[in-house]
C-alpha cells in the first residue's frame, strides 16, 4: 500500500521534464532489478517516469519489477500504459498477457498474445506461453463443470493444474478453497482463505468461504458474522445471501426441536429434527448432531431400534462423535443387544479414557458375565432334567 501511494504521488506531481535524468534513474532501476532489488527498482523507474512520463519502456520496466513481486494488478496497469504510449511496444503486450494469465483471465491473456503475433508472427515466446493459456482454459472449464456437478474432488484436481501455472491467482485459490469446503476439507480450505486475506483482508469471496467453513463446523454464530460482513460490502453476493438464509433456517429449526425436547414433547421434537435434516445435506457436523438428537427422542419414546439406527447415521457422518457412540451403547443395552453394547463402550474408552466411561464398560462386562453364568446354570439344569427323564424312561 505504501509503495502504491508513493507511486500515485510521483505520478500525480509534475516535476521538471528531464530526459537525461530520467535515463539515469532508469539505469539505476535496471541495476537494482539485476540485483533482484525489485522494490528499489520500482522506486527508480517511478522517478524516471516523473522526469519523462511519455516513455513506454519506463512503464514496461516498472511492470516487470511489479511482476517479480507478484503485484500483477499494478504490473498490468503499467503494461497497458506502455502500450497506450507506444502501440508497437511488444514487451508491453507480453507483460499484459502474462499479468492477465496470473490474474486468472486466460481469455484476455490470449487477446494480448494474439496482438503480439500480429506484430511479430514468428515470436517463439508467444507460441510457448499460449500453450500455458490453453492449459489453463481447459482445466478452468473442467473445474467449473465439476463444481456445478458437485464433483468437488475433480474440481480441486483441475484447480491445482491451473495453479501450477497461475500460482498466485486469487480467483483460482478461492474456487479451490470453496471446493475444499464443500468436500468437507475445512482445515485445508481455511488455510487458503487466511492466505488470501493476508493480502486482501476485504476479499469478499475469501470471507464468504471462511464463513462457510465455520457453518460446516457448526459454529453458526460466527458464520453469520462473516456472511453479514460480506453482504455489507457486497449486497449482491448471491452465495453469501443464500448461505446466510440457509444457516438461519437450520439453526432455527434445530432450536425448535431442542425447545420441544425441553418441554418433553418427544414426538414433536423427533419430527422437527427430521425437518432440520432435510435443510442442508452437506452440513455433516450439524446433521450428525441432529441424528443423535433424534436418536434420543426415539429412546425417550421407547423405540430403541430407531434410536440405534439414528445414532449409527450420526457415526457414519462423524466417526469421532463420542456422544453418538455413548448413546448407541445405551440403546443397545436397553434393546438387550449386550455384545454390541460392549463393543461401543470399548470404542468410547479408546476415544476418551475417562473413569466414567471405563466404569460403564466394566459394568456392562460384569452384567454380560452374570448373564452368561446364568445361561450356564440353566444349561446345566436343562441337561440334568434331560438325564433324569432318560433314566426314568430306561427304568420302565
């Protein structure tokens, strides 16, 4: 930001035109560029421009330095300025084309490369770089198609191929981040969002995707804050508006179910949780909790098999969901499925070795051993009765 403000200040002032001094500044800029001192090079080229603002190469050189710092918007502005001064300045077209590709605009990049070919039909650099443009165009189209089909893993693959070429492209990063969020890879998505927001804290797409990740982590309150931040800046951000509406609908329906449960209206709560489950099938964490809650309602109504089924659905969605294992274990015990009960308590103890959980497992094992002992006694008694009957038959 400071560099850009300095640039604007230099461009807006009108120092004395001095072509000789401008060339000297340019020479110092070239030296700095060669030494990879790109910020210093930009300052020198800016001084050269202030002394001779109608030289295309000064803008072209500053564009090259901006590109080395991945400041492609600034570089594109300078490249276009150089072309406006000299419409035969080939380096200006080449840099504008490269900037458009790095900014995620392969179609516009192709326009500039084709312009070079009208000036220099045998330019080998253009032929090679146009291949990169075609590669990005192909994978970008495939990524967009995959996203529309909700084939998010495929979308991520194609975005990675685009980013192999346009490594700093924010547009491509946001599309990949959104696909990661939709595929459940929330931590990976958040890493990309934070990276984007370090460079642009007001990037609406990155803010939206971070809100989406929070929503899918069942952190609805914070998610709403991010969605609202986006909509304050961009009221027409369709995805943020829809996500905000859907998350509020899900939160309200879940709370209605919780309220019915607290009022001991178990059947009503069961139905409300069922309605909530239909709102957003992609919200894995929240839906796992809804299944577990519905399983509790089934338990309260004495429908143990239904409860077991719901807890199993919760575990299928979130295999680290401790409460779902605990609740299913209790339901197995009530349904007299003791081996399954013990299996779940063993899993619970593996996940959370608290005294309470170990005690629950110990009690179930003791109960099963007691049942087995009773079964053994009954089996012995059955055999004794059978032997006595056989003896009496034999004595007659």
